[in-house]
C-alpha cells in the first residue's frame, strides 16, 4: 500500500496569518499514488468530490506535486508516513495532510494546516476508506476555523477539540467492534462506564451515516497497529457526521494494560 508515500520525520511548521490567507485563495491539489491500481486513488477521488467544498481542487501525480509544492497559489492534500521518536515499536503511520505551498527546500518545511492519522502503515485501504469523507470534512472545517482565528494553531491543535466532549451527551456514537478494547467489547460493558448512546455497528452503517450526514451522530476513527506491538501508539477520534466537528481526540501507548482500541479510560473521559 502507498508505494510512493512520502516520509516525514520532523514536525511541519504551522501556517502564519498570511499563509492561511494564501490557503483561502488557493487551488487544492489532491496528490494521487503513482500506481494505476491504487485503491486509495479511487477512494480519495470519491471522497473529495462529495465532501471538499472549501477551495477549488484538482488531482495531480507525485511528479507534479514536486514541482508545485513551492508555489503559494496551491495547497495540497497528500499522504505522508510518519514515525515517532518515542515509539519503541518503530511503527510507521499514514497521515493525511493538508499543506500550504511555500518556497522552501524540504517537504517538512511546508506549512501544515491540518494532519490527521489515517492508518497504520501496511494496513489495507478498506480499513479506513469508508471514513475518509468524514476526515476530509473535518480537515476543511479546521481550516475554516483557523482562517477565522489563526491563534488556534499549535502543536496540540487536535486536543483543542476535547473542549466539545460535554456535547457528546446529545450524540449517538457509532463504533466498530474491532475498534474496541476487550474490556469494553459489549454494550453491557460500555454502559457500566458510559451512560450515553453508543451503538456497535458494521462498517456499512458507519459509511451510510457519513454519506447521509446523519444528525446528532459521531463516528469513531481508531488508528493503531494490529496485534500486541507494545510501545506503539493508538489514536482515537470522534467526528460528527452532520457537522464535521471533532468531539474527542486522544492517543495512548500500547502495553499490556492498555491494548490497541478504545479504552475504558476513554469512556471515563467522555462521561466526565
């Protein structure tokens, strides 16, 4: 998967006020894989066509991206692979990035408007493809937010959205069985900790909720390695299907007590 995904090893800079204005006036280039049989290419084309409304867009290949990357009149939706210095497992994660064009020498120097964990490297595209529309909708909402208030950028900008946790009490949360840790693998176990509305559903149900922009509904997007993989990271996000808002963001290091998946501790945070 992702044969030509670019590796980012450093934290990209956040955009200045002027660079955010450049994004508002930009054409967004969606960078496709250099693989005629790439499942990602068809998935991202479909998701962008249905959900991307904030800027004009076009689809380009990696060679064109390498030429345009330094031009401020373009912004980019591009896949990158990222590893983390503190990740003892050495795992690689696929991130979907929204970058602004700038005359800089390295990809890691392009201003990062938003970056969201998409999948663990090597994972099948189908593991996340049905959630991509919701992720892109969130990314453009975040771009609008920082355009209105540039101060809301920063290293921990996804954690900013935890301020909306109290609003979850009015939402229906849809989760996949495989994204739950064993301790909360049934509705009965969940309800011992979290009193709100959670439903364990199939991937098709989540895809339909996203496509239909189901009201007062959020979906869980979980990214983590398969198996034990002690020391690796697990990322968890709750994204609204009707408003594209993020209502929860957290990550944890995987160990014996904290396996890959949504944890009882997450439910406790959501319930507080």
